[in-house]
């Protein structure tokens, strides 16, 4: 009661009684009690032990060109994707599908020259699925 008085800056009456055989006022609504627990989805999803293919692959094509290939099996169109490239960061999101990647890139990216292409059902390096190919030229010492 003191917490409520402090929070709302008011004075509550201290004249109240605890009813002996009636612990509440009003009527009790019907309650449903589940007899078996329902399985919960895992809160942490294991991506694998390293033997199977990964949904993301990064590699240097030339000393100044970084390529990324992202496999997105649940995306049908590039319109469902949001891609943002920072100086050293790649952020890929999809509001309609369960994809969100925030990847640190250990190089400085030239943002103005980056290109991305979405390929549906194309034969990519990882599998036969929808892929997003991202070409990221790197900053050179001169630029």
C-alpha cells in the first residue's frame, strides 16, 4: 500500500477487513487446465555441426572485391528483402519471412559501387534454391 501511495501521491484508507471465509469478491470464471504440456519451439536453434552447407558464404574474388551468397529458401521475390550496406556491415532483413542477418565484414566496403542480384531457383554454389548474390568492392588506399 505504501508503494501505491508513493507512486500516485495519495493517501489510502487503512480501515479494511480480511474476510474469514471469502478470500475474494465477485464470481470465479471457469478455468481450463491443460493436462499435457505442449511442445515449445526451441529458443536457440542450432545451425549445424559444420558438415552441412551454410546459408551464407563470403569470399574474396579479387584483392578488392568481396562476394556474398545468401541462400533464402522462403523468399519468393526481391521485393520481400531489405538490404543495407555500411562501411563494414551487411544488414539483410525480410519482414514477411524469418530472416534477419547483421554481419560484420572485416573490410571497408565501397557502398556506392555495391550491387545485389536475387536469383530464384538458380543453381548456386550452396544448393538449388533462391539466392541473393552481393558484390561489394572494397575501399582501396587511394579512394
